[in-house]
C-alpha cells in the first residue's frame, strides 16, 4: 500500500475507534456465528508483528503463529469462561532453511501455517513461492515445486495453507488473475502436487487463511481491503475426493469491525461448538494492531 492510503486508513481507523462505543461502525455479521471476544496482542517481549499464520491445539489453549518476516512463536491463550483474557507467549525463533540458517530477504515471507496430525509443521512462503515442511525446528525440508508456482504474482502467493486428517496439504494463491476467475486449489498428497478443483471467487475478497475443522470441513478466511479499511469473510466447504461442494458463508464483517485478519484456526470448544479463532496482521504499522478474534459457529 502507498503512504497516502495508509494515512487515510489511519485517520479512518482512529475515527471509527472513537465512535465504536456509539455503534457507528458496527453491523450484523451473519446469523451463523456469534461474536465471543477479541484481545489485542501488543508487541511486548516477542517484539513481532505481521502475523499471518495461526494454529491452535485441539482444546484451543496452545497456539503457534508465524510472522511474515520469517519468525515463529508459540504460547498459550487464557480465557475466563468463553472470553479471551490474556496471552502468554514463549520466546520466538526464526524459521530456518534446509541448511539450518535463518531465512532472510525474499526467502523469509512466511504466510501460511499448517500442523499435521503427526505434529509436523508446514509453512507456505511468498517471495519465492514454495511450501516447506519442518520435521524439526532446526531446518526445513522443501516440498516439490511445480513450474506453475513460479508464475504466481509476486506478492499474491500462498497465504492460506491447511492440512486434512490424512496429512494432505491444501493451498491456493491470494489472487486468481481475474475478478471472475476461480481460485485454483493445489493439493499435496505426500509425493506430488495436483490441482483437483477451484474455489469460486466473489466480491473483492481474497484468501489469506485456511484450516480444516474438527467436523472435517474446509474453512477459508478471506480479506478485502476497501481502500480505507479491512473486511473479513469466512466460508466453509465440503471436500470429497476431487470435488468441493456445500459452500456456506459463515461470517462477513463490515469495515472497521476488526483489523487485517490473516490467520485462522478452527476447533471445538468445551460446549461442543465450532470456534473460529483468527489473528490479525498489523503490517508493522503503529495505527494497526495484532489481535486475536473469536467467533462461535451457531449453525
């Protein structure tokens, strides 16, 4: 974004924040979800920003997050009842290349995060579009890279990454090339990539996060930047073999409701309800914020 656009965004964000108590920036977000809480995550000890990928433990207590500058951090989310109350983070560390050195420069734009049933971490990168596995924190194991990955737009690669209960990875580019062109989905089955299906594109929303829920469905977090603020949308789908169906829009927020939500984790809370936990990217700007946001799926 240009400095001029950021100045406009900052001004409107501050105005909206001052009016929030009057409901000036609020709107309904859909009948299928219920807003639970949000919690700002100030820089503090981790001194990080740009959070773009998120995973939670099955009970929603432990988190793993990555920054789009090549760092990873773990920690714990504290709640009183259903609401978030505190964030406890561990010491962050760098993501590493196959030789064990920290990723740097164009190699360091880490965007998507997925943790498999076996605990193995996977990260998707922009800059040099690729997906890497981390059998251990010490070094990465690059996955095969089809020629088609090199043709992706420079800052519009694989921001969303998810893994199913079979250990198959799913990812899709942030941009499809045209407003009417679906987003191509790539799947890695452990040995090769394929492109089994696409996801319909609608409106100005672009995919930035994904996860498979405990119900087995594929959840997709999308973002729209309106020129002044961010909007967010969550859709879910049923994937059966090489087909995707059952599209549902669960959440669509108005401008200024939340920040630049990019990370998504889907889990089941103590009541048995599906919970959507999202994490925002502050773009390393003081007038934006890193925040955890939670919704409960009611239908």
